[in-house]
C-alpha cells in the first residue's frame, strides 16, 4: 500500500501515527524493536474478528444459520473448484492445525444438507450439494452488494488488495515459522 510522501520525502502517515502513539492491545509487547509489530498484530486481531463476524452474518443472510466462521470457511473450501476434497486437504488449504475442528464442521454441514460425503478406499471425500452450491452463490451475491461496493467507495483498487493479500500470506509464513521455533524451546 502506498503512503503519501511530503516534500522532504518523509512518510506523513507514519508521523501522524507517532504523534498519537502506537495503537496496540498489549502495551507490554510494544517495546523496543516491536512497536510496529504490535500495531500490526492488533490490526490482525480486530480485522480477523471483523472478518469472522462478517462471514457468519453473511451466511445467515444467505439462508444458512447456526454456523461458526470455520464452518463457513469449510463450506466454501468444499465448494472450491467443484472437486471433492478430503478433510486433510481442507485443513492444509485453510492452515488449520486441529483437524478435529474441520471434522466437526463437516459433520455440521452434512446435517444441514449442504455437503455430502463419499468413501473411496480408506478416505472420505466431501462435495457440495446443490443446496450448498445455491447457498454459496447467494453468499457471493450478498458479498458483492455489501462488501465489494464498499471497498470501491473507500478508494481501494484490486491491485491494492492483491498487495495486502501477498503481504498477509508472507506474514503467515513468518508466524508459522516462529510457532515452530517457540515449540522447540
């Protein structure tokens, strides 16, 4: 994302933020070299919570109730590219370590009639049903109307969103590596 530079080349938005102070959730972590990282983490926390709330409410509006954010993500993952998927593949794509949570989501989605399962040898594959596909299409329509149009009014271009997405994927890799390092301490 681009920031406005002043005549002397300094970053005006960074100066404005420093005058206010860092916006963090845990001041004890915002010390020394970690102030900006703490600001990023707080941004990830509030954005993640808002995104989770959005997914659940959008799915409610699409006609499927009583789902968690993970249930919504699993349904979209099963519907992705109209190919049957194993639970392990869904966990891998969504970066979910606790596979039992995805298994529980799949059971809920089966009860709702939006996914179906099929045994192939030792593996179980999940596919979206016609009802599930219809719900996902309705979700996409609501997303277009409520979210995509709002992004345009804020002045975000698709290329800006692509840069943010690339940055977040990179950051997730750093946090995954840090988690492995912390686990070995």
